[in-house]
């Protein structure tokens, strides 16, 4: 059995929580630092032409970005299974962290060291990151829950603290990596090295303090721990209530593809637009492109408690979950109105630059949409999935998110290939932003009118009244899937 060592407490929680908090903070710093510069690195000119990148077209870069982020959401299913059956969470985290650090340093390998094999080195680096993420991502969160006995009312607060760490790491990443790249004259590979150092810090912290603060938590595979509890389980057909509830999960899953396909333009098309078409100057200082990637995490830290308080203050007037989901889609659409405004300000002339405040507005509304929608997805799966297929349903939910990321990459790639002129790219960007706006708004309206029927299919699953702490915990926990 897992047991928590008597290592004392901090702020009323086991000290092991703050070890996991710090470990995850640096891991998320590493991941989001890489994410912030990946597309920019791919589209920059090759080294022989005076650039520091791979010389890909924007369309190819955005398509690759969608494939990569899609796989990032699929591999945790495999990594979680390996940890449960064979490795244990602790070993999975060490192996995953090592692979991710190796992947970052492979991406940061100077082209002069691998002449003629830059593309191969790049793919190896991405493969290591995908595999490592699959082992690391699902298991660090599980260990947080294992710190507390069943019924311990500190568990919700623990996840709130833990997921604050995720967003602190994400917020720092764009600012730090952008500063590093700027210091080294646009060398994106220096940014990948910076991300790799963050991952190494995460591993060192975990290695030095895990045994003292976590004891044997995560050292034994869950399958072995549960073996002694196993009893004969009869396969029974799904009841009508269970089938209806699964239908709700599937319907919301289709709408979540729409949301995340739009939202993930942040690291793709919006990132390129920021870099090439936005006036980022404040006086004589030029704001690094990657700093805008930190806005989402900063807004989450600031506004998640506000949104949680609003739901509580509404009391009986609080919208049901499908309506919140619809509101999230509409807020996403409003965010793209700001992106359309940025393109319109340029008046079709790529030599003009749009104001950075359009981007700030877009990221703000996208984050508000995330806080309305993202927690609902995780919550609905845990509430509605029949216990005997709960893992399968969560896997299906991650599959929807993986599909959304790939769709987002395909949509962004419509910006155009190498032969597309800048004027055509601007027109294409306007069409993409406008198309996402229409799709998001239409989806939100459609879901709003479907809400009552979906609530009927839930068969009372929404009757439980959440405390403010529970709502806040759910909203912050949702950011862990990003």
C-alpha cells in the first residue's frame, strides 16, 4: 500500500505536495517554452541563408504543429497504462522526464553539428518529447491524489495549489524563452536548450527529494496494489440511463473539437501573426513574440477565482453545464473578432502592423471561454461515465482533444504555402479567423438550444451543488490537460 512519509506539513498540506508542485512547474515551463517557439523555428530561414530555422512554409509548419500537439494528447493513455501495469508512477516520471529533456536538447542541437541531417534530428527530438510527455503527464497528477487518504477534505485544495504551479510555469515560459532567444539574436535553438534546462531542473528536484517527501508513493504499479482487491466482475449490458449519459459525453466531445481547434491557434497561426504582422514596440523596446504565449496562463491565475465566485454567487441561477459549454464557444468566437480587427487594421497592406492590443483582447476572451468550457469536459466525464468503463470514456475524451489539435493545425495551414504572397496570406488569415468565429458562434448557439435535452439525458447528474472551492479546483484542474 502507498504510505505518506512523516515529513511534516507546509501550509496545512504534506510537503510532498510542494515537491510535486515544483516538479510540474518546471516541466510545464519546459513544454510551453518549446511550444512557444516551435512554429517560429520551423518557418525561419535556414542557417545558410542567414536564418536560424528550418525554412519550412507556414502551412507545413502549422500542419506539423497540429500533428505534434495531437500526439501529445494521445500518448498519456499509453504512458498511464504502462505506469499502472509495469513501471509505477515514480519510475515513469523519471523515464519520461529524461526523454523530454533529451528531446529538447536534440531540438537545440546546432545545425553545424548535424550538417545535412537537420530534419532527421528535429524529428528525433519531437519523437522523444512525445514519448516522454506520455510517461510524465498522466502520472504526476495521480501522485498528488495519493498524498491524501480517502475522505481527506484537503485534497481539493491540494489540486488547486498544484494546478496553480502549472500556470505559473506556463506564464514564465514564454517570457523567459522569448528573452533568451532575443538575447542570442533570434537563435531559437538557444530557446530549446533553455526549455531542456527547465526539464533537467524538474528531474533533479524530483530525484533529490522524492524519497524523503513522498516515501513509497508511486513506486509500485497500481495493478499490483489492486490485485489483492480484485473480485469477479460480471459483464453487464449498459442501462438506458448509462447509454443516455454516454451520449452526452459524445455530443460534448464533438463541440470540444470545435473549441480546441480554434483555441490552439494560439501556438500556431496566432503565433505567426504576432511575429510577422503585429507592432510589438513599446517605445524603443520590442516585446518578444513568445511573451504573448504567457497571457493565457496569466489570465487563468488571475481570473479563475473570479469565475468560480461568479458561479457561486448566481446560486440557483447558475447555468447548467451545457450552457456553460455554449458560453465558452461564444467567448472563443468573440476572441476571433479581435483577430479579425487586427487584420482589418492593416487594410490589406502587409507593410502595416496591427496593434498588439488586438492580441491581448483575443487571448483574454479565449481564456474566459476556456474557464467556462474546459472544466465542464473533465467534470462531465467523471460524472457521467459508467464506473466500469470510466477509463475508456476518459480515453475517448482525450481522443477528441487530440483530433481538435490536428484539425487546428490543418485549419491554420490554410494561411498558404511558400508561393503565397503576403497580401494573400493576410486575406487567408481573415478568412480563417472569420471562419472560426462563425463556426464557434454557430456551435455555441446550437448547443444552447440542445442544453435542456442534454440535461435530461444526464438523469440527475447535475443535482450536486458545488462549493466555491470545488468549482475553483475543477477550473484549475482543467488546465492540466493543456
